């Protein structure tokens, strides 16, 4: 079945999908009402990307998640490329996002041209009530990445 990508109302995005990328319902509740959401779907939602405007020329991805059974299939790449094209078409020049300092997510973003611009020490310790582990390692610091949309 063909994958389609479309905007979706924030209140219709499956919470279980958002929690894959951000384990805090409290954090999600802070950014979701002020963001724009896109989903990739076939007969069901497969992935979501949530982006918020910073100003007319810059935006931040605050959540991007793919259901585990769809990871590695290219659906996340297709969704992110769609978002990049949409934002570029609106005149956005800078796209930023925050992620952990290790893991497959970092490689995913770097493959699409994102570059590290900042390290926020102890971000996950300060902003999350519960520790976040991946591959048995606790996330502590957050990397801020940027994609210059005028270059790509």
C-alpha cells in the first residue's frame, strides 16, 4: 500500500506514537497545542512529525516518531523530507531539533544533513522526572542540530 503524508490536528495524533520519541506526557502537553503535525500513513498512522514555528524564517522539530514495526523502512525519512520541502516552500531557512548525544536518531538526522550546533549539558536530567535510557545508557545531555534549508 502507498504511504501518504498529510497534516493532522494535534488532538488526533496518537499519544502512544508521540511517547516513542518523548516519554513525558507533560512535555508533550506543553508543545503540542502550539505546533503543526504531519503523519505518514497507509491504512494506519505509521509515523508523526511535530514542528513549531520559532519565527517566520526558522522552525523546530519537537517530536518525530515512527512505530517500531516501521522503523528502518524509510517512512521516517520520507516524512522528514516532506516536512523539509513544506518548510522550504514557506520560506523557512533554518530547521532545528534537539536529540540525545547518541543513538540511531542522531545518525538518522545527520544522514539528512543536520549538523550539531550546541550541547545542552544535563538537559534530560533537568527536564524529565524519570531517567531516559537507550541501550542501557542514560541520556543526560541534549544535542541541538540544525539544517540550513537555504543550502540543501
